[in-house]
């Protein structure tokens, strides 16, 4: 399984499924291309939902599935404001 990391702007955040397992998708706009991403971990999905579309730059790490979507295992917000820093960045550092 090939693992990659990318940096880009988060856009089109949508909850696909919330019960029994949370599943959230988003588009990551990188310099080269747009990457369709899936978040399966409930802790990461909840934190991702705090982010606004087209506002935050994130670094993501994960692997591709058969549909060429990136399954996100970790992410970090690179330009947090005070709210995101308090509720997302600190929580991410506790879960890592």
C-alpha cells in the first residue's frame, strides 16, 4: 500500500454517512491537481467539520483506494485562526 502526503486547500466538505461509522469526503486543491479525499476516523472527521470551505490549508497523509480517492489517516491545519487552533489543532496533537 503506497502512502502519500499532500498539501492543499480544503473544499466541498460533506458528510457521507454518520451512523454507525462516520464517513466524510472533501476535495483537496493542490498546486498540481484536485484530490478526492475520504476520512473514516471519527475523531478526524469531527475535527474536519469545523473547517470552512476554501479557507484552510491542510497537510494530509494517507493511502489511495481502488477509486483513486485518498483515505486520510492524519491531517494538520497549516494556517489556523484562534478558534481552529484551540479546538482542532490542540485536539489533533492529543490524538496523535
